[in-house]
């Protein structure tokens, strides 16, 4: 999916748990997609999109502390 995405594309998914297995994986994928100017949007969760998910992942990962 990441390899085929083009700038300006929007990747739609139903819920965050359908997008990624865990927050670490989601964070990696979002970073790669952001570099390519690709957005994400959860269809069934109005408040989850590229800008929101980055803030959420950062907060959650920060709260976990060093791995």
C-alpha cells in the first residue's frame, strides 16, 4: 500500500484497529505516508485522520516511556 500511494492520495479505513496491529506499527506507517504527502481517514471514527493520529500516537508513545 505504501509503495503504491501517490501524493494527494487519501487512504480510507473503517477503524483504527483495521489500519494497524498496534500503535508502533501505525506510527511507522503514518510517518512513511506523511513523507509521501498521503493522508489517512477513518470512515467510522470521524475524529481520526492524519493530523489527529499523529498527535494521539505521540502522546501514547510518550506515556509508555523508553522501550
